[in-house]
C-alpha cells in the first residue's frame, strides 16, 4: 500500500515535530521509487537511544575510512573541536 494513500502517515507528518527530516524519505522508501534511489552520503550514528549520536572524536576514524561520505549528522554548538579535527584530518587530505 502506498504511503501517500495512508491517512495515518499524513496525519503523523502534519503534526510531527520535525517532519522535514523524514517525510520524503518515508514516502520514497515505501514506494516503487525505492529501487531507483542511490545510497545516502550522510553519516549518522544511530547506535544510541535516542539517536542520532552527536558526532565526537570517536567518529573521526569512521569518517576517515568511509567511502563517499560527504556530510555528517549531528553536531552541536559545542562541536568546534570535532569540526576542526574533520577540517584538519579529512578535508585538507582529500
């Protein structure tokens, strides 16, 4: 059953806190278009509850070894040190 025809999804996304982060992904992921999509280029660590984890120094080796990761999620206002490490260790050497 197509998501766009499911009224529960429409009601959920109409009242959700951050619908923009998952609305289109949910619609496409539950449609015939799923098999036409390419992989996500954003790294997110979902190994915490609630996720995603805030990117920290422990994620630097993961990002360094990953192929085709161009974005990362999620940073905070206190992530300056980690962003600096990404700039110094990953972006400049790319």
